């Protein structure tokens, strides 16, 4: 996908403008992606070690061995005959409570096409042996977006959201994009859409 052909995700995911009034609309539209993330206060829980295969993965200064295992979670995705698959994950103490959370990028596992992604925040299970709890949804697969450049640095989660300007655009080739980040502030995750490249 050539970067010169990729537009930026705007208020309606169909076009962009650089007028100041549109930044307000853009922020409101992107905020809809995290409607379920406005309240996030996982209760204190003792960390349950994840499988040793994740122990080498580190993000935000915390070993994934101490964080919830994204492969053990149950995701609210309708994949038909396919299964949800974790395509990326990173861990960190996002809310500063001393307990690491895991952020997982998940999509339906298919042999072809580019199925939409979901981005979920996981906390430790309420009891030993249970699946990790989904405590926030950053991106709902129903939004029809894909995710790239995903990272957790400290308490900040960043990504580039990819979308489509119309139903005529092939699902393999998203033509809209917008860089965003989420960060814990005042008891909730706050979403910030970064400026469109080249805007004033």
C-alpha cells in the first residue's frame, strides 16, 4: 500500500479537512471507538503467571510473564467457523495500580482477506484458573478497522487505525488512516487522535 494514496481517518472515515471545526468532530468520532473504555478500575488481584512462552516479551518495563495471557481470554467477536486470534499484544501497568494489564490486538483467523481488528485491555482473572477479564475495549471489530504500529510505552497505548472510505474499496487495501493513543487519566482511558500529517 503506497503511503501517498492513503488518506487520513477523519470525522466520518470518508474524508478529511484541516479546518479547526473539523478537529472537534474528529475527536468525537474517534472517541466512539472507546465508548466502552470510559470506566476502568480493575480490582486488585494477585498476578497469575502466563505460560513461559511469553516470558521473553517485554513492554513498558514489565515482563509479560506477570501479565494476563491474551491467548486465554474470551473475546466478544463473531468469527463464524473461525476463531479469534491474537495478532499482537503488549503489557504494562496502564493505570498505575502496581498490577500489569495486557493490551491485545485480536482478529478472526482467516486464510484470505483482511478481517477487522479488536483491541482489548485485559486484567487478571477474579479467581485462579479463570480467563483474564476484558476491562476495556479500545477498538470494536464492528467498527471495521485494522490496526498497525501497535505499541505500549509506559502508560500510553498507541496505534494507527486503518479504515475504508467506501464499500467499494477492496477489503484488502484500507485507504484511510489515523494515528491515535490511549492513556489512563483521572480514572479512565482518554483517547487522543494525533494531527493529520500535513495539516496546519
